[in-house]
C-alpha cells in the first residue's frame, strides 16, 4: 500500500514535469516536442541534485516496463490508413530498408573507430 | 453498444491484447513477435469484425495514452543511470548517434520524397528511427500522421532487430559499444532489446543511443523538413 502511494506520488512528479515542458514548448513556440524537453528537464534536475533517483524511479521503471502498451492503441489508428501501404508499398519499403541499413553501418563504423582512437 | 460501453470494451480488449502478446513475446523472444504490431493487428481485426469504426475507439485511446507523456519523461531515469558512460565516451556516443539520426531522417525522407509520396506521408516516415512517443510528436509538429509514423517506427525496429546484428558482424563491427550504439540509434526500443540479448554493455549503449537519437532527431527535424520541402 505504501509502495503504491509512493509510486502515485512519483507519477505526480513525472506528470508535473511533462505538463510544464509541454507548456514551455507551446509558450515559446519552439519546434521541439514537450516530451523531449521533459526528458531533458528531468535529466537536468537529477544531475543538479534537485531530484534524486529515489524520488522518481519507482514510477518511471514501472511505466517504462510497460511503455509498449501505450504504443498499441496509437497503432490501432492504422485502421484508417491501409490504402497508403497499398498505394506506396514499394517506395515505403525502400525508404525504410535504406534508412535503416546505411545509418546502422555508419554508426557502427564511426563508433568503433572513435573508440579505438581513444583506447 | 452505447458510447461508454464501447469505450470500456475497447480498453478491456487493448489490455487483453497487450497481456497476451507480451506473454507470447517473453516466452519466445523472437523479433517478429512484435507486441505493438501483433497487438494492434488483433485489436483492428476484432473492431472490423464487430463493425466498430475507428472513431469509436478514439475515446478509449485518449484515456489509455494519458500516461504516455509522464512515462516518456521517465526515460531520463535510464539516461541518468548510465551517465558514467556518457562522461567516459561522450564524443564517440554523441558524435555517432547524431550522425546516424541525421542520416536516417535524410535517407528516409529523401527516398519518400523522390518516390512521389504525399507530403504528410513523407513527414510521417522522416522521424521513424526513434521511439514512438518522440517520433509521433516530431511527426505531428512537421505535419505527419501519428498512426502512420507508429507503423513505420515498428517496421524499422523489426527490421533492425531481425538483421541488425548480422549486418554489423558482416561489416566486422565487433566492438560491443559500437554495436549497441548502432542498434539503439537505428531501431530504438526493439534494437535495444536485441542488443540486451547480446550483452549488458551492448544493451546499456543501445538504451542510451535510443534516447539520444530521439533528442537529436527532434532537434534536426525542422531543418530536415525544410530541406525536404526545398527538394520537392
């Protein structure tokens, strides 16, 4: 019971940071999503010591473990977009394959070379 | 069914699909057993069979995704836990992830644009290398369609986790750190799951790369969108 209450309190902290960041993104008109600002804000607060890991990790770990749950209901929206795949299947496939393979190899090579130079 | 009953049914259906598919994945751990793709496919099938339109599912979706924002902010927790790696390998990590994120957006966007896809589809595919909550918001800002973006994200993640490890081995990239960074940058959470199966070091790097790629992609998106606009 106390664990549940603690997790809910931590959820309130995450929620407040998310709301604050979303508001900031809107208020400043920055073309950056509020959730990206929220990650940076929480990371900053943890680094500065304003928040400790123990203040948020119970709720954060639980939510991250089930993050995929939230994605499912977004993907259901595909119901309305089947024709896009029917009409543009080949171009979409080419775009997805090339844009996965090229950066994969590039990141691997660059990181390996930089690591060796440093070592 | 009345509106509330449909919403309750949709939430129950989504929870059941999630629990079932998650169990299936945890049992076999095969990249093709993707929880998002199979779960959404199952839900869509049930809705179509029962003649429930997507618009009737939307209230349930809105309720269920209300915690997605706070959950995404929670990604700062693993980032902070691995800050030691960031301090030690800062330039290698930030440099390679930034380059990879930029190249992924440019290649995906340029091929889609040259292939004659409508602008909203191009903007939906551009950020597909990063985890869904970031990708969806980036697409929304640039004029894309969230559901399409989610599908492209899952397709990319599945591809990366199916052949990513094999391709890296083929290209003689053996360094665990480099492998983790490549998998996390290109195929987000699904690549991170694959990297974790290779080892803890690969997994930690992939987790970092996934979050950083999301941040870089958000930063680059307006520029890449502008560039693609000039092309078309």
